[in-house]
């Protein structure tokens, strides 16, 4: 079992503990934390999920971008999208408006590129946070990885995913669903 960092350490990294870039790969088909939220439940009922563009995450993104830092992520997307992926596409506008560069990579492309199905954050191409989940998509914790070989692998995954991914707005136009 990996050794997990504290939530406080994770929060410190995400709220400015990096100098230049923070980047995430999301390869899961759903996240239990999203499904448990009131926005997801409203969205499932066909209602507006009432995404808050001033929630703490978006305020943090705006602050990091204003400080000259870049925050981005690639979400691996199935065809058709899973419910969890469709929800994230629906509410992603607030992250993008805050300055986060979200892109989507079709799972068929991720498979062709032989990208692993794992989630992680990569900070300044030096520090990797491997995110661990249980079989029910519940978040277990984050493992801090500073081993150069594993970080390099994360950088290679990032570069391949980023190169082939589609920007949020363009991807949203391609999806044949009412998200």
C-alpha cells in the first residue's frame, strides 16, 4: 500500500506550492466525489447543476493564473461519454473561465498511445502526485512521487496526452449530447 500525503499537503501543492505548472491526467470514467455532490444530483434529474464560478477551486485557479502560472488537465473521454464524464463536461466551463486549460482525449486515442489508466497531478515537471481510488471510484489518497524515473514517465504521459487532446470548447461542440 502506498504512503499517502495529508490533505493539507495536497492542498498546499494545489494552492501555490508549484512555481510554473500544475497538470492533471483524469482517466477514470467517474468519480464518487462528483456523484455524491448536490450539483451532480441536480444534473441527473435534468436540472441545472448550478456550477459556482466563485467556488474555492476557481478562485485558486484565478490566483495561480494571475501569478503567471499555468494549470491544465486532460480528461480521457469514452465514446459515448459516461455519465460522470458528461457531467464534468457540463460543469467544466467554470474551471475554463477561471483560467484552467482543460482538454479531452478520446479513450481510443489514449489506448492507441498506450497511455496508462491512472490519475495524477504533475507539478513543474518535478513532482508527481499519484491519485489512488477504490473499485467504487472513491478517492483513497495521493502518493507523493519524487523518483526521477517515475516523474519522467509522468512527463512523457503528459506530453503525449496534451499533444493529442482537444480543447474543452471544441470537444464540447463535438459531443452529441445535451450537456
